[in-house]
C-alpha cells in the first residue's frame, strides 16, 4: 500500500484545489465539490488496498508452496550462514558454516565481535579468509531479537592483495655519510673503498632480487620489493655492520646511512626515502631509518661518530645567516623550555652576531629557573636582561612579517619556549646539536644541525668566528658560552673533539672567565643535600643501570635530577643512570651514560630524545610508580631494541 501513497496524495490535492476554485465563485457548489473529492479519494484508497492485499496473498501462496525448497536452499548454499541471539549464542547454522565451525558461541571465532554493536569483520578459519557481514532480523509478533550473519569467502582477493603488498616497490637510499672526511685523508683511496661499498650494496640487492644504481660518489639508490625490506629489518640492516668492517688505509672508520621509504606509489616512496635519509644524517649517521607512512623505525646508531672535520658547512651557514639578518627585521632567539646554560649561552652568542650587524635581538625567556639563576643575576647587573629578555607573549605581540625566529639547542617544536611563534614567523633559523627525532621543525629557512658537535654553544662559537672577523663578544657572553660547553661535555669529558677545545680557546682569548663559569654551576646547600639523597635512593641492576627517583615536592626538581644523574655516573660499575622528578604536570626523566648504553634510544621509547650519552623525557599523566615501571620496561627491551648501541 505504501507504493500508492503518493498518487493518493496527488489525487486528494487536486480535489482540494478544484473545490477551492469552485468555492471562490459559488460557495455551495464548493462544499459539494469538496465532499465529492473526499468520497472519490476514499473509494480509490479502498480499491487500491484491496489490490495490495490480493497481491500479498498471491505472494504468500507462492512462498508457502515453496517453503520446503527455500529452507533446503538456505541450508545447502555454499555461503556460511548463521543466526545468533544478542548474547552471542548461535541458534542456527547452515551446512557450509558447520563444515568450518561447529561451536555454539560466536566469540570463539570472533573474539572482538560485539552482538550489541555488530560490524564488518575479517576472520581466517580452516585455511579460508572470510569477510563477516551482520544484519538484524526483524520478526513480527515476538520480542526476541536475532542477528543474521553471512560469511563471504575472500581468500582469493586476500591472496592477490597480499601479493600486491609484498611486491610493491620501495626505495632505499644508501650514503657513505663521512665521505668528505675520508676524502680529506691523504692516504684515502676513494675508488678502492667505494668499490668495496658498491660490492656490498650489489650483493644485498642481488640476494633480495632488487636493483641498484650509483648516482654520486658514495651514494646509491636501490629498489626492493616490500617483502624484502621486511627481511632487511629482521636482520637489523646488517649492511651497516658490514660497512664498518671495511678497512681504510688511514685507519679512518667508514659508516653508512640508509633511508627507506614505504608508500603505495614509487614517487612517494622515493620522497619518503629522502626524508628518512635526512633524519638519519640529522641523528649523526651510522644508522638506518625506515619511513612507513607517517611512522619511523630506527636501526643502528651504535656509536658516537668522531667530531666532524669539515668547516665548509659552518662557514656557509655563518655567511648565509649574516645576509639573512642584514636583509631582515628584528630577530627573536628562542631555546627550549626550562633552559640550561647551553641554551642561554647559545642565545647570547646569536644575539651578539645580530647586534654586530646593527640588528635588534630579543631572547625569548618566559620563566626563570635555578639552572641559569646565577647567569641571569649577572645579566641583570650588566643590564643585559632589560635589553634582551622578553616573554613568549611579548614576542608574539612584537613579531612583524619580516622578523626572524632563531631556535637554538632544540629542534622539536613543542619543546620550544613559545611554539606558536614558529607558526607565525615567515623565517625560521635552526641551530642544534641533538640527534634529530621524528618530530622536528620542518622546512626552516636556514639550519645548522650537527649532532657530532659537543653543544649548541660550541656551534654558535664557531659561527661567531666566521660571522665577521671584527666580532668581539663581551666577556660575560664568552663565559656563558664556555659554561654551556662545559655543561654538555661534563667539564670536557664526554663528546669532546679537537674543535671543542678550539672553541674554548677562542672564548678564553676573548675574555671568558673560568671563575665566573664556576660560579654559574654552584648550587645552594639544600640542593646539594637533595642531590645526595636522590643518589642514595638509587637502585642499580646487573647491567649497571641505576634508577633513582627524587623526593616529591622539591623546588628545582628537574635540575636536582639532572645533577643526581651526573653524580651516579661517578659510582664504580654504573654504566647509565636515570633519575626521575615529579614536576606536577609531568614526570621528568634524565638519562646519562658513558656511551656504552645509548640513553637516547631508551628514552625515545618514552617520547623523549637527546644524545647517546645524555637524554631526557617527560611523561604526562603518570604517577612516579607508573613512570618508573615504564622506564624499567624500556630498559629491559634494550637488548631487543632495533637501535640498541650495544648490539
């Protein structure tokens, strides 16, 4: 009867319209016409209802005569069918389903299926891949609700989909990442060494059924099937280890960087491989990075490479930075939250360069902390604070279209003092010495990233030397830069190269005062006691890893945790130390090591980062007990970690 609803409404509408028209001229005839229209519409509706009922009886008779045949057809059809109630109990099944499953509960084959909220699911049973479709069964004269389910055989489709996925071509880039350093060695025989590297790459591609091409000195492009990339990952990119065993005439170690892009299209895969390669080189080289969509996987990174030898990149950056400053507007220098002396010293060094070019420099410093308290007091005395320091809110108000934002000692947007400043600025300059993580500031106008530098202060000191020959930094700025170098090298013990001492010598010649530097690291008596108490609570496992939580409610807990981690490394048998501090909104984790254990890779599991010997992480929404448990899990997984430094 529903199918006749529209014609009846049209007929009724025409009758009412005609009645209204007649009523306009003759009211009496209008009423007569209205009554006639209603009678005609009612009679028509009754006639159509009779026709509909006769058709329904005819259809019922047809299905009634064939009820046995229909039931037999449903029972014998090759598609598995079943009926279940809302508790997941199977009340009926056909022969096709009984052949693959004869149980009584649907959750036995579909553990995640919810009868209250049915959805399409995939299941593999008896060697067959099924797509499970579910729909409710509406039955009159009963309150019992049932679900009807039919299983479509998708084995062949899944097979071809798997073949397509496994045979999809992925791009892999292989670079000799210290080729320039090796070329600088007078005893280096480039052709012979590159031939050995090419032999390793060729053997790898031949064994995996892929192809390769050398497109530059020490650079190779490989195309492999997706399934073969999985094999390389299971071997943790053995090519990295094989390359390290190659011998050079001058005894200089060779290392490779590998970038793999995994995407549905070859162009996207190649772009992903390039991004992965940039990330591998930004993390110091000697490792492989796989970019799978938006995710990254890291392999290798087993050692801290020797300090870089080439100064070309630094000179080019200093020249380009000077041109950018002289052609731009105000410069806003920003470091990471809770800045230390490496961050503040680097910011002061950049400000010196800007002011030498008669530019206006501002250092974004929103909240003072104990780590830089002595340096800030001296800046207050010298009038530098009033001239240079502003908050993030002030910077956002003062920012103009031609302004430049310089980020020092970090490359993670959310770790900066004022993240919105990065989105507002048209020109961003990046100076950092940390290994690059998966979340970094993308597409900066200019960048100087060198993970083999000891500190951001060392890098800025080199920029000062080549920015302009007439640059003469103030004595306090030199002391702050030297303090930053000493902080990150632990008084010239860790991650120190020849250029670190050259930078320190330059600063000393220009007025750096060791006494002032020493004063910047002094702590009050209470902090000293809290550091000692934190060290006392440490627990050291069999592998020489120490974990120590700070007392709750401490002022400057993050600084105390960092100093306690440094002190724990002085204990015989401790190879790595982790300290935890409750900061209220999050638990701060500080990691330190001698380099035998890669603390950066461990804390990356917790969302942190840093260096092989010094790293940190912040765990939001966790209690101290939960944070310690997460840290212990990350340490226990270290041996199976794809980026473990002790493999």
